[in-house]
């Protein structure tokens, strides 16, 4: 290097790039058809992040990890940066291991014909599944009690023991004597969150952020109650059946709620990843065409 007048670090950089260019592609690398599927999905639905693309492609039979989607889209400048606050992993922290073990209940504001209305929901902490919801003009103990009864009957938990724990704030509709009596009659347990601590019901609050960004904020005001209920119902169906959820390994809430077992869910995920890896290695070695897997969540 001294004789040639070349810096030693410059030579190492050149050798490193040369070695990288001569390196053989991995047998597990994405096929041409998988790469094209990612690009087509991003072009047709530009609002999707790399994680949502990974989950959405499963409906088309492509099992591709979020990291692979990220590596393909990043050089193209198609990965949007989002500044989010850190998750407040503080106690108390509920971690249920089956559906209908812990529920979260709350309400949020929306606008209909320039008037204030409220969206009430009860979410299952395990699967993020919305077990009951309603759009009302005002929130009193009657609306909360009706919502609780609807959730109780729709999930058919009369014979379940123990009944769900209900996580709710200390608002007067939740703390009313008749509401507490109904919860007691249903053999449920009321777990009030602390004052000024929205993170105590974080999964419910996270759901409201999602529905506001992707549905409610799309309307300056809903034209009528019927349109509002119809539109929100359509979005909740989409949220349950099609929208991949990052906290659920990109499965949908309905699939996780129906399966009801994290161990089986993780085993299913690992099995599908293993099958796709084996298929990808075989196709890359033979140069064959990729056939999407028929998968139903």
C-alpha cells in the first residue's frame, strides 16, 4: 500500500465492496414474484406501512416478514418515518392469556351534523377484538349498562368462570350505583383506572387512536347518524377481519379471538414461516415460479 500510495482504509473499503458484489445470493432471499407483490401492494395502497403490507399480503398467499418488506422499500424511499412517544410500560399491566379475560371500556367524541356524539366500545385485551360498540348522543349510566349487557350476551359468557375483569375509568357513568350493581350481578369485576392515567387502559386508548386516524378523522362531520353507524360498522368489520395487527404478529383480531390461544398462534406463525422458507429455498435453487400459498385468517 505504501509503494502504491494507497491508504490502508481505502483498500479495505474497496475489498469489502468487491467481496459484497461477488457474494452469492442467499437461498432464503425473496423471489422476484414476492418482491413484485410488495411493490404492487405499496403502489396500490400507498398508506400502508411495511408491517401492514406484510400482514395484508397473507390474504394473497405471500408470507413475507415485515423486515423483508422494509429492506425492499427503504432504498426506494417508500418507508415513512413516524415520531411516536415511547410505550409507557408501567404497572398496573394486564397480560391476559385467553379471550374474554380482561375487557377495556371507554368512549370517545365524534361529530355528526356538527353535533357532539360519542363512540362507546368494549375491547378484549387478549385479541384487541371489539366485543361491543355503539354511537350515542350522550353517555350516562344507561348507555354504559346497555353496552355491558350487549357485550355479555354477544360473547355468550354466561357459563364462563371466572367472568371478565372490566377495566374502566372513574367517570360517573362507570361509578354509578346501578352500573356497579349490574357488573356485580353479571359476576364481573370492576377494575377502575387511576385518575389522569390513560395508560391504565392503554389498549382501549390505542384502539381509539387507530379508529380516529383511519375512520373518524376522515370526516369533518358525519352527515347523519345512519351514515355514521354504517361507516363505523364497516370499519370495525375491516379492523376485525382484514387489518393486520402488529401486536398480534400481524394476524387479525377476529382470527386471534377465535383461536384463543397464544401458544397455538405462535406455533402456527412459526410453521408458516418454516414452510415459506423451505419453499423459497427450493424455488431459488431451481429458478421456478413462486406460487402464493392459500391462507385464510
